C-alpha cells in the first residue's frame, strides 16, 4: 500500500506473535513444517467439509485437528489442569472450577481454516520463508518492505511462546529498516505463551493498553503533521 501511494495506508502496524522470519530461534513447529513436502500436508491435514454443514465440499484444515495439535505441545500442563478442574468441582471450589471451565470453552473453540490459506502459510512462510528473504509476492508484485517509511511499528511476543518463538516477530524491525527508530517498539510480554498474548488477564491489563496507546499516538502524530 505504501509503495502504491494508497491513501488508506495505516498509520501504525502491530504484529503479534507471528512468524516473520522462521530462521530465528527455530522450534518444533518450524521443524515439523519442514519435515514433509507441502503435498503431504494437503493429503493428511486437510479434508472436505461434510455435506450437512454450510460450505459443504470446501477443503479446510479442520479445528478438530488443530486443537489436539496445540494441546499436545503442553500435554502435561493441560492434563494437570483438567485433574484440578475435577478436583475443584468435587471439593466445592466452584469459582476456580468455573474459571478453568471458561478458559477451556474458549481455548477449544477452534475455527476451521480454509485449506488454501493454511497450505499457503506453511509453504510460503514456514518452508520457503519468502517474506524474510524478499521473495514474497502479492497479486503478482513483490512486496517491498523498504517502501514502508512513515509508519509506527509495534511487535509483541510472548516470553514463553512455544509456537511463534522469540525473535521471529521482532524480525520485522530488521526487515523494515527504513522506519525511523523513534517509530518502532518491540515488546516481550512476560509470563505468557502464545495464547496468553491474545487473551486473558495480561492481554487485558498490559498488551491491549499498549496497542491502544500506540495506535492513538500514531493517529495524533499524523494529525499534527
């Protein structure tokens, strides 16, 4: 949008726990993505929506595969949480039990992802690393990150994130080298993993206020020019 001079180009950009450069601090997710060719992911991890549902026949990466994949990364922690949940109900600790129940009702509500988007992400981001290597294309045009200049960039990572490893999102600052130093900020949120960056107490009290103030400050600065 910047390269094209689009008047709708945003004044700020916030990137949260996403893979910008998977070469940095690679983890088990990165290893898994490169363990098979993209055709394997299409054959084994996508399926058609059943006839009785809206979107019947469309290929998706289904939520019923995503949820156990996430949970398997911290199986012991989830098992302990469920054991404590049943113990809390049995011993009358209903307030704590309800908090745990609410968390898992949200955590396990996983949307199907369109197969095209899922496979594109695996191949272009996790296998080929197109964006970080300057090869990412959008509608036939190569994305020129150096074109981004007059914009506030905020990156947010979870200190305990085992999905988007530390540094993989903050890499945006190195790739967008034409943004002024005073217009960029990298924040590592203590005490949270991948999910906690987007949801929960620390999101509400620390992460969201930072995003809100960053957007507000960028809008104010633009209004002053």
